[in-house]
């Protein structure tokens, strides 16, 4: 039996050496090592042997399997290397050929709008700041003057991590040493403003774009969405600066000069006074189009963003003197801006990954937003 098995191995290795393609290698593998292969059948005979016989035959059969497996792998690697060499020698890529008319892939509308916003605010002297998406409750709520009983802190609105993941402020920190802070997925990008003020001080002008998370889902809300917030801290800042900044930004973004804003009193814990900002729209063939006086016949107002003067307590939390420094802040959904500008009606489609939707609403990688060329020019 031993002599017969050695002859089978020798024959298998000889056939393997003469095989010139991967299909032949796979056929030999199945014949020898497959479920019904001859070596697998031999392995099944071990159960009928005595313990003494298994001690001898088991290692020998396993050695046979190893020899064949290694030979299969080696021959496969040799054939694949030879095929690669053949392709490298015969295939030619002409780098002078023109790009295809329909390039594969496109820039997502959210990414495009992010670039448009960065271009507009860079021209206004703002820098772009980022921060962690996994945040602690002090930066996300407390430092923004949100009380412990504020509804936004509720479990049904915020994605919290387990209590066991809470962090303790180390002794080397300038903040409350030993305080335990609950971790969560940030609900807005406002914590970036706090971190920037603590690290950089004042004066400061920044925008904070990024992903945020809230427990909500329908045609106009998703559990993850994108937001951009702006912050200006300086001396002698007032509400007029905020209104001018928002008007300038929206006119540049929507590329129209007839953008009209209305500021309505509101309440946010982190601003005082707080204002909701509405933008005027007019009826065009049964649909709403931005622009025009919202109080005129056939016109109206659309709520767009929230804003206000930074609350003195928030300035204090950031380590600044509210008697010396004042500022304004605003926040708006990036996805909402994209929907308004490019005519989309369902926020959920932004994250479905439908190639048809992406092909229709996507942007060319070469379509970089510029103020001179138009931040929304489509390729």
C-alpha cells in the first residue's frame, strides 16, 4: 500500500509539473485533495485502524497531503508569475489617449457643497476647523450652555456610548480634573467652536463642517447628516455683522443677488439673542424658487438656518472674557443646502449609493468651485 501511495504522489507531481494553466492545477487539486479525492479517501481509513496503526499512518498521510499542497501552491505561483510577465510584455497603455467622455465616478453633492462653502468663507477670511466625531458631553452640551434637563441630552435624541466608556479628565488638564464625562456621537459641530476657542483664543473666524448624528429618520432627516457652523469672536461684534455675513454667503452660494433674509427672534442655549434666518422665495411654475421679497404676492419665507450672538456663558466656558470679546455663530445643514440648490427632494437618497442618482447629481472631479468661475458650475 505504501508503494502504491508513493507512486500516486509521484504521478500527481509529474502531472502538476506539466500543467500550464490554472484550470489544470484546480483539476489536480480536486482529484487528490477534494472531498472525493483519493488522498481524502485514505484519510478516512484512519478511523478503522488501531491506535498503534494510526500513530504511524496518521503522520505519514498528513505528510503526503502537505507535499501535494505545497507543490500545488508552488506551481500556481509559477504560472501566475509567468502570466503577469507575459501581460507586462504585451499590453501597452497609451498615456496620450484622451480621457473617456464619461469618466468613472463622480464627486458626491455633499462633498461638492462642502468645497463650495470652504471657497466662499475662505474669501471672507474664515479658516476651516475640524474636531472629533466621538465627543464628550461637556464639549457637546455643557460648554454650550445646555442644561442637564435639555431635551437634546435625552437618550432618544442622542447616540450615547455605554457608561463604562466615560472618560475621566486627567490631572494634566486645565479643565475639571477628575470629572467623568459621558461619550457620544456629536449632535452638531458646535464642539469644534469650543475646542478652537480654548486652543486658539480670540480673535477667531472659522467654519466647522462635518458629519453629525441624531436619532431621527424620514424624507428630510437621517441619523447621520452634514452640518456647517460658523463662528466669529472679536471686539465690538454686533448683529449687523452676522446679517451681512449671512447675506454675502447666501448670495455667493446660490449665485443670485436677489436673496432677501428675514431674521426672527428665537431661542438657542448657546446664543443670546438668537435668531432664525428665513430666506425669501417666489412661485415659478408651481415650484418654489429662491429669491424675491417673501412678503410680496406669490412669494413666501423659508426657514433656512439658526444663528445669534454667542452667549456670554459660552465665551466664559472657552476661557475668554465676555466683557472684552463678543461674537456671532450660525449653523446650517449642508445636505439641506444641496437639496435647495440642486433640486433634490429626498435626503435619504444622499446615502443610498444608487449609481443612477450619483451619475445624475454627481460632479466632475475637475469641477473645482471658484468664486470667479461660479461655485456651482456643473461640468
